[in-house]
């Protein structure tokens, strides 16, 4: 029997934070009435990520791991995990789980209310609340570029805390081209172009560690990717709903798949 929820976590050299994330998810999932699987995509890590995940396989029964033999990028790893998932709903999170596990339920509620994609959107905050002025400025500039180049009516594309219905979104994921950090915006833009409803859910970020990627615009690549997304996007399907966004206040080694959590939806 397929699980109700698949949780996909891309991981590159995340040995230090994954035990914290696993502990949070294990406690959260054990209290839920639905079945779940957690898929970690180890993107060719050079630290002890592989060993850490291996140690958790026996105690975290719904955990699965896919290992890329080489580093192929965050976006490509997320795509691999999504395509390997089996749940009715898919939740994608950064390795440090930047929100409360209970916030996953709020995203799932948005899916039950009619959204095809539900994304956590960080509440607007002043520069003084940001980890650094450079990160605040980079985030502000990038959001402006997303709106200017793509006209995408989404406030926060880059938060690593998203959920969606697997069946209508797998064809979208299969057509994505970018394998790096621009995966999120390419995914949302392709979803919006198809008229699938997106809902943003306000939430507060949980900083479980200092960010490892403080400056989004550290190279011209992010800007080039936005232009590529705009130029390669297919035409909007005829009759698609333009008001689709709502805002609510390499070779892979696969570990044997353990049994999912007991219980059903």
C-alpha cells in the first residue's frame, strides 16, 4: 500500500544536521493518522552523510535513501526524489527542516482545500531581522527579478518547505531542465503556466543552523536561469486560470525500502 505522504529531502554534506531533522520528523510522523515515507537523496556527499543516514534506517522505519554517485545539484536531486516517491502528497524540505513539523499539516490542509501546490512563505520582515544585510538585499533583489522577468505572482519562491499533489505535478517535474538552486522557481513557474492553483501559507522560519547559502546572487547564474526559464517556457494552456495563486494569512544506489508506518488515512 502506498503511503499518503512522501517527504523528500536533498542532502549534500548534511551529516551534522540530519539527525536533528530525523528526530523532529520521526516524532511528528509517529503521531499522525496517515502513512508516510521519508526519502533522503544523498547528492554525492563527501562527509559522513551516508553513514549517518545508514545508522537511522533501522530506527526510523519509513526512511529510504537514494545515493547519487556524484554531485548533480540540489534541483536534480529533488527531481530524483520526487520521481521515486509513492505518496499521494509530496512534501519537499531542505535538510535543516526550516519550519515546525506541524507546519506540514497546514500545507496539507491547503492541498485538501483545492491547491495543487502549497508553499510556505516567509513573513515579511525588516532588514534588522535578517541573518545579514547582504542576505536581505540579495533576497529582495531576487524576488524583484522573479516578478519582473517571469511575472510570477508568488511572494517567496525559495523557501525550502513545499507540498504538492503528486499525480498532477509529476508531469511538470519530468519536464524541468534546471538542476541547481533555480529548481524552485522553475517548478513554480511551470505550475503557474499550466493554471494549477498555488497557495502560499505564511509561516515563521525555524533557524536550526546558520545558513550555508547567504547570498542568492553570488554569481550571474541565478539571473541567467531566470532568463532561460522565461525563454524556454511553453505557452500557457488555452483556458488556464490566470488567478492561480492564492495567499493564505548519475548512477543511484538505493537502499532496501523498509515498511511504511502503521495506520492508514
